C-alpha cells in the first residue's frame, strides 16, 4: 500500500524508524525488534539507508521482510550522494522487484572527512534530483525529509523552507521531519509551509532522549536547539542513567500528546531499534488510543 493512502485513511499515522544492523552484526537481531514493534500497531515502518549506501542490501532486505513476513507497510530510505544515476536506477529497480512501494528520497550527508565534497560530474546534487528520478520512473509513493529549524547547512530557515516547497512540487507525497524538542518550532514550521502552499501530510519526527551521550551526538548532527526545560533535565538526571531514561521517555510522551492534541497528521518515532522504550512511549501516550 502507498503511504499517502494511509494518510488519507487515518487521522494520526504512526510510523517507526528502524536502522539495519551494521554489516558485521547479524541481520537477525532486527527481526526480534520487529516482532516487538509489530505489537504496537504502527501504520508503517521506515528503514534507514547507510551513509553512501554502505548497508544498502540490508535496507532493501529488511524493508521487504517487514512487508512480506511481518505484514506491515514498509518504506525504504534511499540517499543519492555517492551513487551515479545509473546505480540509483538499479537500486530503484531492486526496490521495485521486492514490491516495496514507498521510498524516502534523500540526499544523504557528504563523507565527514571531506568538508569540501563535490559530487562527481553527472551525479545528483540534492534530493530534488532523486525525487525527479523516482517520479519519472513511476509507481512509487515518495516521502522526503523536512527540517523545522532549517537544514544545518542552510543559512536561513525561510530559504530552507522555500527549497522544501520546490522539492514537494516535484512530486513528494508526504514529509517526515528532523527531530526537534520544542513543539512551537514545529507549529511555526507547519504554518509557514501551509502559507507557502505545501499541503502534503507532515509527520513530526520524535527522537526520545534516552541517554546524555546519545543526545549530544544527535544534537550535534542535526543542529536541533535545546529548550531550557531539556537543559534542566540534563542537569537534574545527567548522573543517573536510569532516571535520565525515564525523564527522556516522559519528555517524548509530553511532546507527542501535545502534537496529537494539535491535530498533526502523524508521529514518526525514531525507535533506535529499542522495543521496550518504544512500547513505554506508545502505551503511555495518546498514541495508544489514536483513531
Ligand atoms: P536536500 O533536500 O537535498 O537538502 C536539504 C537542505 O539543504 C535544503 O532544504 C536546502 O536548505 C539545502 N540545499 C540542498 N541543496 C541545495 C541547493 N542546491 N541550493 C540551495 N540549498 C540547498 N541520512 C542517511 O544517510 N540515511 C537515512 O536513512 C536518512 N534518513 C533520514 C530521515 C529523516 C526523517 C531525516 C529528517 C533525515 C534523514 N537522513 C538520512 C539525513 C539526511 O540525509 C541529511 O539531513 C542530509 O544532509 C540532507 O538530506 P535531504 O534529503 O534533506 O537533502
């Protein structure tokens, strides 16, 4: 099923993001995760794509098994950085052969050790090129990434959002956002996108904060700003990992409940492949009784 049709049918779409285990780690570990996540009734599972395609075969294998073995709708992430258009064509064919109907079309991040990275001649510059490629190919529902606080490489939020509007106009069916920790950031973003004429569903991305090192790394990568109540939480529980995790779960629950009360199209939960913490969040938030 195409994810855009799920958004039409459901009032609050719940999606879980999972990542494939590293290449030297048994792939089976993710299937235990999926069994636990299935009980929580997600509307679709989104499988990330390793930087530069390092774990590509696993993304497709897992997305395929989510759909065929676990009977949940699945989406394969795909990044265009580091792939020629011909390679992308082959990957998209492979995704099609596995009967996966949904692709999250992304640019990906340049290699960290190459700050002046430029794509090779003829390679795609950004996700808009990939969206066009998949749209030309036909038969897919296309999702894309959105940044409520602007992409970290963008000098101004409004420029980033104009760029996002252009991306949607090329044929994006729905958006999943980068993590944020202050819901006002999301409401401001959603209102601005609406004013710009973007009417596709936007699911806010929620990243539960489970330990202080993880969140420092994530914030560093995403550029998400930290509201003062989160800083207080870091101060209060930073030395006690179990209390910190509890507080992080509660923070995510409060964020989700507020977003649902304000009528968001869905919640995109980054599970980090952690079943128990995901269960706590779903069962103790308004996600439990979503229509
Ligand atoms: P784009 O849409 O191409 O660009 C993002 C922003 O950069 C634009 O909005 C604009 O501000 C600026 N920009 C880009 N090109 C131009 C231009 N030509 N001119 C002016 N401005 C420009 N990464 C992975 O490697 N694997 C994953 O599975 C993955 N999943 C993700 C899932 C979600 C929900 C999100 C939010 C991100 C994910 N990422 C993933 C990270 C993503 O690849 C990076 O954030 C990357 O830096 C940007 O990708 P994009 O598709 O948003 O880029």
